[in-house]
């Protein structure tokens, strides 16, 4: 199992990096915009979201390469959200994944535009996806736009700005801020494989629990990790007085909560063959150091 | 002619306002995001872009109502660009169309998110457009994403930040910053009517010249108009030392240039029946006071 996971995730990661590296390479008078977009896009993310797209495509009988434009489009949108999140008027972060944030390198104006441009480019990528029918592509546009838009990720970002204190509020926040995009990534893979509506619901269910486990575990790492391990300023969420699962349940309680979400994610796959990769991925996300 | 233009543009405008007013009305815990998006979306724009979509759809034999989701999606993207343009780290404007800018009312953070959300929502709107085939919808996504993205409007915004001094540079700047979206609006109308590739090229040609005339005339108004007439801070472009067509050609020369572009826009329609509305629109854009 260990070996299958390593090999497959390495193959996926290489394909994703190669695909993203091929974007925005043209030489133009506005090259600095391309530079700023590439800087954050190729800053060494874990690529969990596009990997989910590729794996769900494969799982449902599609060639996983067909899901590359969809998964990478979603990764572009994810990247735009990180660039805008880090802006001085948002979280005002200097570091992201151990590197200077986009606006620290290119300035605020360019960081706003790089984020904006990445969002548009994501939809261009889907619209031009080869080997997918118009129906598949428009379904993918609908899923991505819903996942990142004002009833998805953007709503979660707004909730994150407003006081919240109950488990119910935290769950809604995480479901929108990160869950919607992770579920969208899984669903995009199903779309590339022309999977059934039931398969899409199952994929979303797995991904939503995975995303929640990831987020709760992030709260734990934010308290227990060091700056070097996290690649961002430690405890910044706490310092700003944000309410997290650790505040709600303590470190041990939050860890336990993350483990239960992971079990629920895996349970969502029951009755489906060939799900070892997704199960291993879920287990690893709550064992990671950064 | 006068009457036909008045009646048709009134019918279009009413349909556009009604359509946009129906967006983001749901009551949600993140209602302030909806409020911020609606504030700018319904701030009384001229709606030239969606009108072009409706008219080109009608002109090519389509029911103009079919183009409403496409034209209004483009108007949402246009609105997002105005919100982000006005941000302190961009043009730092306090007034837009005579009203306080988005960040002056909702704060910078919400203004960034409202812009981001409007972009996503635009693509959701196209993906869900009724009465259009998947082929038409994905074509529309491609056209809009290209028009606003890093090879279109976003590129133009970057060029606007960098020094430019020649006619050639000004033309490229305007073609990207505003021309791409105006041409996109016209093309979306053609898509809704299933018009030919030749018809789409003709529509783009008209719209690019129209957009250029509009922009050059804007430079003139910026010098000759009063703040009340313009609804924004007069001369702000000059104060920041931006190079405009007035710098290049003087007021009279720029006016003359705008008129020539208008003639070229109308000439692009030659050989096509029923183009009075588009000709009248072109003439009016360089007679407007604001």
C-alpha cells in the first residue's frame, strides 16, 4: 500500500507540476503579471485538491490525464484565494509555505491583479479542456464557480471575519471556506470520468469530511507546530483572537475530532472498490507535520 | 430613429436592471457579502456592455432575452473590475458614478471579496443559462474568461501601471483594458444567436472601435468635464501623471480621433441590415456628458 500511494501520488504530482509550469509562459509586455501568477502557482503546494480530481477520475474509469485541466483550474482558484487572503487588508501575512507572500514580492496592486487573473484563467482552462465534451466542461465550470463563489469559498471568507463561537458555526465556516473547494475538486474528477450523480455525491461526502479533518488538524498544528514546520507565522490565528476547534475542544479533543472526520471520510467510500489511495491520503493528512 | 433608439434602449435597460436586481437576494449568514456585491452591481451603470450583447443577439435573429444571462455575467465582471480598480492599493478612488466606492462603504476586505465573488458568480450565471446549449454556454465562458483574464482586461490594468508614451502603447492599453470586454460583450450576443464566425469577427471589430472612441472621449471629458458631470474625481488621471490621448493629441485632436474611431465602428457594420441602433449608440457615446 505504502508503495502504491507513493508511486501514484508522485505520478500525479509530477503531472500537475508539469501542467501548471506550462501556464503563463508567453513573453508579453505585461510579463510581470505572468511572473506574479507563476510565483504563487508554483510555490510548492501539496496539490491535494488536483490529486483528488485525478484519483476520482481514475476511480470511475476515466483516464486520469483527462482531469488535469479541471484539477489544475481548481488549483489556480485555490492559489488566487491564498494570494488575496495574505493581502494586508485581509490576513496581512508575510510568509506562505516558507516563502514571501505574493504582495511582499510584487506589491499589493500586482497581488490583487494576479489573484484576479488566476481566477479568470482557471475558467479559460476548463473551457479549452481537450477530450472533454461541452457538457462535461460546462458542468465543471458550474461546479468550480459554485465552489469558489459567493455561496462557497467567498462566503466562508466572510464568515471567517465575523465572530463565531459554536461548533455549528465553525462547521459552516470550514465547510464553506475550505470544504466547498475540496469537495469541488473531487467532483471535477467524477465529471471528467462521466460518473453518475450518486458517485458525485459520494465523492463530495468523502471530500467534505477529509477537508474538515484537514482543517481541524490545521488548528492543532497551529498550536503545536513550530514556524519552520508550518511554513507560516505560528499562532497567527490565535493571536488575532480567532476561534478554532482547539479553543472549542482542546488539543486532544480536536485531534480526536480530526480522527473521527477521517474515519467518516473513509466510511463514505465503503462499498466502492479500489479506494486504498483515498483511504491512505485521508490517514496521511492528519499525520502530516506541515 | 431617435424614438426607436430610446424605446429599445429603455427596454434593454429595464430588462438588464431587473435581471441584475434578482441576483444575490437570498438571506444568508454572509449577507453582507451579498449587500456589498449588490451595492456596486446596482449603482446605476450605463449598461452599454450588456446592451451590446442583447442587440447583437437580436440583430442575428436570436431572441434578445436569451443573451441576458451572458450580457449580465459580463456586467458583473465589469463591476468587479471597478470595485478592485477603486481600492486604495489601485486607483484609491472615493467616488464612482457619484456614489461612495465599495471599500468606502464596506471596507477594503469586503471590497476585495465582493469583487472576487462577482467574478465567480458571473461564470455560475453563464453555466446555468437556460435556453442555451452546452456548446453556446462553454463558448461564452471562453469568451468572457479571455476578455477579462491575464491576456485581456487584467493585462490592460497592468499596462496602465507602467509608463507609456506612444500612440501604439496607448492603443494596446485601451484595447486590453476596456476594448477586450466591450468586444466580448458584442461577441456574447452573437453566441446567444448562434451567429457565424464571420458575424462574430464583425461584431468584435465594431465593438473595439466603439470602445476606443469611448475611451479617447473619456480622456477628453476628464479634462473638460466637471466632477459633477463625471461622477468621479476630475482630472485624477492627469494628477497621477498618466499619459492619455489628450496629452498625445491635445483636446481637439483627441476629439477628432474619437470621431474617426466612431466612423470606423459604424463602417464595420456596412453591408449588414438593421444596424441603426448600433450606429446611433456609437454616435451618442461621443456626445455624452458623463
